[in-house]
C-alpha cells in the first residue's frame, strides 16, 4: 500500500503539555498563543488539576479554549489521577496528530473530500494499524509547562511523579523522546527553564523540591516561550545535516 510506505517515514511530533489549576492573569492571551503554536506544527495539550471537587469556571473555559485552538487535548482531573491522565493525554494527542497527518495524505491521494472515516471498515482498520505503528516508532519532543502559582504548591509533588511516570511510559516505545520542562512564574521572570531537552526526567526529583510557588499565572507568555524554545531547537538542527524523512514529516504537519 503506497500511502502506508509514505506515512511510515520517520519524523518528529512536537507537543506542549500545560499543567495548571487556574486561569491566566498576566501577559498575552494564551488561546491566541496556542493557535500560533498550532500554526507552527506544535500541538498544545492542557491538564487542569482540580481541587476540592471544583475548578474555576473561567479556568475551565480557558483550558478547553487553549487545547481547541492549539489542536490538542484537554482534561480536568483530581491530583491523585494526574499520572495516568498525563500519559493518556500525551498519547491521545499523539494519535490525534498522526490521524490528521494521515487524513492529509489520503486527501492528496484520493481527493479533497477523502478522510479516514469515509474508508471501508477493512481499509480503515489497516490505516489505524499504521497509526498504532507510528505511535510506537515516531520521535517525540514534549515541552512541559508547569503552573507554579501559589495554589499549585501542594500539587507539585504529584506533578513531579506524573512526569517521571510519563518519561518511563514514552521511553518504553521504540521512538526517541526528548523532554523539556519550564515553570511559570519563574523566580526572576515570567517563565523559567528547569530542564533542557533530555530523554529522561529523573533530575526533576531534586529540582522540584527547590521550587517556591507563588505569584501570577502568565500562561500566555509561557506558551510563547515554549514556541521560541522549539524554534531554537529547529534552528540548531538546521545547522546540521537534515534527513529527507524528518523534513517530510515537518512539512506534512
């Protein structure tokens, strides 16, 4: 199946994973920033961490709006469910992005109106097998944004454990993974880099214990900084030799 061969080319999926418990109150509009990320091939996923059975209504609207405009997935959960949710949202967003890539490919092969949902059941099953295989083999770059405003203080140990579990889960795949972690607000500025691109998040254990939560919630600037960080990585890669496979995937997304 020619389209399967094309789609099986290796590439890199890029995600921003935003973990927050409230509404942005400083800087650029986070929904607009998420749309900008999507334009640049980065999906934006949001996990809202709920406290005492509720999450602020404005926060809920913002969480859903960021994920919608960022082409990603959103989920609101209790802190104790965070670990399984982080893994679920990351993988669900990966599948969603891959299905989007495949739909684009199908349209280029079969015509503008074609989509995976319109294929006969047998062919649709074959395509989903391709999605599953890609999900195990595709390279991923996940930039994690952690809200460290005052209300998140008692939730940060759970966030740390969830991210360590995510690292273990994704590294069980064949594809390569790179993680980067930023917090907002930082000590001296709106956004602070805790961890640059690394395949493992174990070092977070010592870093998280030194965080001092408090202050504003600059979600928009945090997403903007994440976009810039992806750009820097791409610029660095551009100085090196670049395979046709990765170029294909970036252009497709």
